[in-house]
């Protein structure tokens, strides 16, 4: 029987710090972070329609890793006019594409930063024979997550954002119970931001690789990740003198950060008293299960 590909997927609600984590992991020589595999069919469609030109979130169309050849492979595998068919193809052909990516890398583990619980479930269901899937469950205080989500989607009612967060977290908790505990590790965003060496070391020992200091210096190392949060990429963009995403509303806040790791507590000042009461009450029980105090 063919050896399964060692594969790690980051699972979390949006705005939990997965881009920061992905960049840190990518700085490890035994880890290769591709990015958000779950979005490839949509990206292929955007490239074909001219809305997007490349896959790499750092170098766009000029990337030396995600080349034109790779883009055309993705188009051939995943493209379909119908979005449901695109989604079906992205699941159906995933192992095939991962095999071709893994053959090109010298890393021991391939990392998928898709985040999506739905995607993680589909990997478990359809690809366990080809992929040796491990999971990193990243959590963040619900109040902080919801505030970031709200900042980005200011047109959405706060109640919708809360509902979405609760639904995602509840699904993650149920999914985790179905897994063998040796197949996953839990990480808190707050620990990653405040004591990155300890948080990253626990992931390394879970994956049976040693911690390396380069992970703390992630902005200095080549990053060619597909997808992720533009704000979190700012530190790399600045250190590597890449163009900044000026369209982002809060880009100035990211530009002001002078450390590789910083603790984003903007929820404490950005939510009004009334909003904070509503969010705190709504996330209470799930937040407690995730290990956050009131
Ligand atoms: Zn690139």
C-alpha cells in the first residue's frame, strides 16, 4: 500500500489568527504551507474570468512557487461553470493535486490553512486513505473574533456575526469529539501572540519535529501562501518590502505594529458597552468550553 501523505489542516472560525499561524509554520523547514486548498476552485474561476491573476497572496502572478503551470493544473482539475460542480471537483480531485504538490516539496508535512470546518470534514470523509490528516484547532476569544469579523463586514448586523461564530464553534466542538485525540492539537491565538515559542513548540512536538527559532522570524523568510488575511500579512509585506494592501480599512493599525507578534485586543475598545454586553452574553458558554473566562 502506498504511504499516506502527512497532511495538517488548521481549523478555526474566521479571524482567529490562522494567517499568522500559517506563516510561522511555513518558516519551519519540515513544514510546507500551501495555503487555503478549499478555495482553489473559486480562485481558478476568478483567474479564468480575469478577476485575479495569480494564486500567491504575496507575489500574485509573479510567484516562483505557484507558477503558471500550477495554475493551469488547477484550472484543468477544478474549473466548472457551475459552482456546485466546482466544489465537488475540488473535493474529488484534492488527493490528486496534493500528491503533485507534495512530490515537489522537500518538507515532511504539507499544511492546509483552509480553516473551514466543512472542508476539514470532507477531508476526513473522502481522503483518509491517501492523506494522513492531523488537525490544529486554533481558538480565539469569541469577543475578539466577532469584533474582527464585524469590522470587516460592517454592513452585517452584529446578531448575524454572532450567530455565524456560534454555529462554527459548535460544529468544531462536535467534530473534535469524533476524532482520536492523538490526531489533533489545540492552540489559542492568545498564547501564539503572547508566548509564540511555547505555542509553536507544542505544535512541533505534536508533529514530531523540533522547534526552530526561524518560526519566530517568519517575516524574513520566503512566504508563498495562497489566501489568508491581508492585515496579518502586513508584517511580512513590510519586512520584505512588498506592496501593502492599502484598500484595507485598518491597514494603518497593522503598519504601526513593530513586532513580529502582537496581541490584538481591539475588541476591548471598539465594541460599544451595549455591543460588548450582547457579545459577552451570547458567546458565554461556548467561550467557556474553549477555555476563556468571562
Ligand atoms: Zn509567491
